[in-house]
């Protein structure tokens, strides 16, 4: 596939959230149910946000969050099925890694379910010693009209 006409952009404001939602639905089993409202929040809290375009069609996406010194995490790398295998995923990840908010951090993390070999080709290593997850549940807030007593164990 000739991809010379594909454009990569780093402006989140240029991303059509409905196209992004559609792209996730086509190419990301782990993100099929994402809501446009939540995507807007995620993009707003991410930097860099990299997208790939074939004309006005969003065909690839990746984003990261970073403290810009110690840690960064790459999120949501996705390429439209019609464009997979052409190197666009690699280019998305490399563009994120080379971004000034990511390129100086000590460690760059990412999570993947089935694509370990893809990321290993880019230079990522399996690291089973640092991965933990908390499946966060909504916290039931106490009734503000009731006094709250805390018991502290200071022993």
C-alpha cells in the first residue's frame, strides 16, 4: 500500500470525536463502547495526541500522558483495518515516543492484550514485575448530613 499521501497530525482539536469513536468500534475490541463525551475528556487530558489521516478520514490514532520527566504511558494505539500492515501503527508509536513530552522520560509504558510482538519490534520489553491494575469502582459517598467518624490505628 502506498501511504505517501497519509498525513500525521498532532493537534487534538482536529480530531472528529465521532470518527474516533467509529475507528475504535472498527479496530479496537477494548474500546468499542467508548462514549464521545468520555473521549473528549481523555483527549483533553492527553499530550501528545497523534492522528493519521487519509484526506478527511481518520485512519489511525495514538495518545500518551506524561509527567515529562520520569514516566509516560502510551494509550489507545489503533489503525483502521483497511490500513493495517502498512507501518502506520509503528509510525504512530514512534511519533508519540519522539514528542517532546515523552522523549526525555526515564520509562515509557503501555498496555496491550495481544500485540506484544508488535511493540517488541519497536523496542518495548515485557516487564511483568511492574504491572498492576485497580479496576476502580464508583465510590459511594457518605450522606453529608451525617457526621463521619474515623477510627485511626496509630499503633
